C-alpha cells in the first residue's frame, strides 16, 4: 500500500560551525626565558575548535593591535630593557617595516658602526619591537605545529633562535658603547670643571697684573672666550662655579682701572646679549611643547651665565625680567608634569577597571556558542578601549598591562577549551550520521515498502535529534543521506504508480459485486449464497487507498444485510417448526407442555446470568491492551443471546397459548 514520501528539512549543520577550520589562538612569543603570554584579540584568539561563524565574525571584526606592547614586553622579559620608557609610534617603526630578522640585525650592526651611540636610543627601541614581532610570529607557528601533532600545550618549548642570540650580542655592544660614552662624558665634565677653575684662578691673577691695560683687557677677553668654549661640568658644581666666576668677572671690572669707554662698550655688549636672552625666554612662552620650551630655557640659562655683567642700573631689572619669564616656563613645565601624573593615575584607574571587566568575562559560566560570541564581542570592545588610554605611571605600567594580558589569555584559553569540547561532540555526531547514512543506503533497494518506509522515517527522526557536524562534512553527509532516502521513495512511487490502473479496475468490479449482492435472494440459496459473495470479494485485489474505507464499509453493510435477511427466514422456519411441535405435545397432555415450558424458562434464566457475567467482564476488558476489539466482540455476543432470549420467551408464550386453548376445550367437555 502506497504512503506519501516524508519531507526532509534542511540539515541543522548547514548553519553550524566548523570545529577545525577556525584560526588558532596566538600566544605570546616565548623567547629565551620569556613567559608565554600576550594580550589576545578576537581575530587572533578564536579557538581551533570554534565554528565557522565565529571565524567569519573574527575576520570581519576590527583588529585590536597589541603587537607593539607585546613585543616591547617580550624584549624587556628577554633582558633587553632600558632605564626609561619611550612610547613608540608608527613613524618610529616604519623604518623596519617589511624587514626580515636578518635585515634588522644588519641594520643594527651598521648603526653601531656608523652612528654616534648617543643618537641611537629611539632607533634601538623601534628595532627591538620590530624584531620581537617577527619572533613572536615564528614561535606561534611552531606552537601550532606542536599542538596539531597532539602533544600537550604545557610541554611546548620554542626552538632556540640564533638571530635572537645575535640581537642580544649587538644589544650588549650597544650598552657597552653607551656606557663608555656616558663614562667619557662624565670624565669630560670633570676635565671642564678643572679647566674652568683654572680660568677663575687666572682671573684672580689679572687683578694683580702689572701688564699694560690693553694687554690685561685682551687677556680678560681671551679668558671669557675660553670659558664659553669649555663644555659642561658636573651638575652639582654648576651653580657654585658660575657664582665664583661671575664674582671675579665683576671684581675685574671693579678693581682694575681700565678705560671707561672700553668698559662701557663691554657692558653695553653684555646688556644687548642679555636683552636678547630675555626676549628668547619670553618667546618660549608661545612654544607648543612645554617640555621642549623647558629644555630650551636651560640652554638660555647656560648662555646667561656665560654672559658678562651689565651696568648696575640694568642688572636687577634684566635679571627680574629673565627670571619672570623663566618662572612662567618652569610653572608651565611643573603643571604639565603634574597634569601628566594625574592623567597617568587616571589612566591606571581606567585600565584597572578594564582589567576587572575582562576578569569578570573569564569568570562567567558560558555554556553556548551564542554566549561565547557575545562575550568575545565584549572583550574586543574592552581591548579597543584599552588602546585609547595612554600610559599609566612608570612603576605601574608594565604590571597593569600584564594583568590585562593575563585576563585576556584566560578568557581565550577557556574559549578554546569550550570549542575543543564542541569539536569532540561534532566528531561523535559525524560518526552517528555516517551510521545513519549506511542504514539508509541498505534500505534504498528494499521492496518491503511498508517496513522500509517506517525505518527510513525513524532514521530521519534520529538525524534531526543528532547535533551539528563540521561544515566541511555536513553538505556531503546530508547529500548522501538525502540521496539514499530519495532513491527508495522514487522506487516506491514508481512501483505503486504501476498499480493504480489495476486498483481502479478492482474498484469497478467490487462496486458491481455490491450491486449484485443488493439484489440477491438469500432465502432461496441460504448461507452458500453469502459464502459465494465473500469468496468473490476476496479474489478481487486492492482498490485505490482513498476509496478503501468507503468501499469496505459498503461491503460490510451488504454482508450484514444478507445475514439479517437469512436469519429472519431461519427464525420464521424455526418458529413454525416449534409451533408444530407444541401442537403435537398438546395431544400428549398438559404435562408435556409444562415440561417444555420449564425447560425454556430455565434456559432464559441461564442466558440472563450469562449476560450479567459478560457485562461484568466488560469492566475488566477496558484495562487490557486490545480493549476496544474485546468489548465489541462481547457486546455482539450479548446481542445474540438477547435475541435468543426473546425467541425463547416467544416460544413460552406460544406454549402458554396452547395450554389455555387446551384447558378451555377440556372445560367445554
């Protein structure tokens, strides 16, 4: 019998993820004795067991680039640390963009050979960051290969890098050259101090000199020039040295009897120089960079000290003017660093809040892909916000960054573990669905249409209950299963379509037989007529399924009608025979009639008891598995017994009628 082909819905794994095609998390480089960790971003840290949708989301998301911070931290942890921090920008690292590690090392070597070591500070910092960005990428490649081999992650150790060893050698040479330069600079300052102290002594000697005025004054000019030409001295000696020098210069002007015209000319020249210095200091108030203005002011102060005295009437006013400008610049400089300090403290507070937010994400009990995706988006926003916040105080900057990095690492480690479990589950689902495909393919050629249909529908229900598989398998697996189902149902449809014409003919024959049954004389032929109709009906095959119930109902009604007609004629004949029997018993006297009546009465009572028992049993049948069919069968039996009771009661009445007739005849006699 044909059944409709079930409709298969699209497989769930069409929208599920691929557990193996997603980019692996990128940890920090583990160079030398550097710990393995880094701040991870969404595009860098989606687990290798994550779904394809996660990968697409990660690739389309804006990447938060922490590579400079991680590379700088990696260099510091590898021992390549400077005393002070420099915030690097793109302009600093552009010089090394696109360079290999070997090219970077060659540039470092040439820098050490060709450039003054005191000018290399910023370039060396940018070079370290560029090198360790490349090194971190290499270690990540090694780590992926190591994990793909099935080895435990905690046992991974990066290969020794000869280029990193060479970099450390160059850096040690850079430090040696820098230390030598600084040591030479200090020695030079000490030598300059000794020279300037000698100049002061020569100034003292000029006061007591017996030389001519012109010779003495020329000697004074020479000493002033030598003082200016002599470089820096140790910072702790600057103030005392300048005050001593200035004192003896003034002594020279005060105690030596020189030509007033020459003296006034010298004082005028010094006056003009100090006015220029005042104007330069005042111009620094318009300088955009507060730090740069402060450094320039220090150089102006050096020039002020090197400039000789002016006339007494200008001495205080010029100094007050120069000092006022200096005070304003120094105040701006101090306020700038106070503001910077406050900003850094505020940055520290903001970054601590971001650390707490990232740590809260890691502590959440996330159990679904949707929850992990939502949390990943949130962490990406946190990372973007972090990048907009400047430095924290130096003593806290590295520590707060390491805390943030640890929170991000923990989050993505948990995410990777979650998707690793998803991967195991999808592999199990893949095995189950392969088994279903094999079972469906074994049914594809079956000709047990009903059983195979039921089995395939059950397989389809099982398929829907099984979870997702990897996308790289899902399409092929679904097509395989669908092909097996389609093959069976197409064969089934072809088989039953060939039977449609035959079923229509069977329907026409059964309708004709029903018409014949309606006009049959069952009283003449008896039960044999009914059995003949039943045999002929059974010989006719199936009809179209949509007509089956209706034609079967008509057939049952026709058979019941024949049996009713036959039973009616049998009942009439039976009652006629019993009437003849009663007439014959009447000839034998009332005793025989009473005996027959008692027999019929007892039989009625037995049948009533049997009906009561059957009706009582119906209550028990309602609890059984096939209750409906059993109850219907018992009720049919009860109906037959009641008909027989009615027939026996009618016979009793017939006996009573004959007995009355017999009694009346006897009375008449």
